[in-house]
């Protein structure tokens, strides 16, 4: 499943994991739920440090967050990766 923007991909993974914006914000130091909302609406973009943290919290590949593509679950890592 391809999502066209980074904001749509963030929202897609967050909802797949049944996390709230506040859950994600609490897991990333110095980030508010308002920032998550702005990222998801493509009003602003996360910085590089936040992108790395997002990939961890959302259990997905950093490149998928940046570029999209298809997500495939890798059993050996227990994470979703871009294909």
C-alpha cells in the first residue's frame, strides 16, 4: 500500500498500530501531539532526528517514511520495511 506523502504514511502506521497522536508524541522526546498532527497534515515535516525516532515508534523502515513504497514485515527484525 503506497501513501503519497510523509504525513499520510505517519498517520497510516500510527492508526495500524492503534496509537494516538499523543502516544507517539510521548514516545519522542520534545515532541507534542500538536507536532504529530502538523506532520500528519503535511503542515510541517519532522526533522531527521524525529524521523529516526518515528521509524522506531512506528516499527517501520525509515526509507518507507521518507519515500513510501510497499511495507513488508521482516520476521528476523520484527519490523516493517520498504520493498
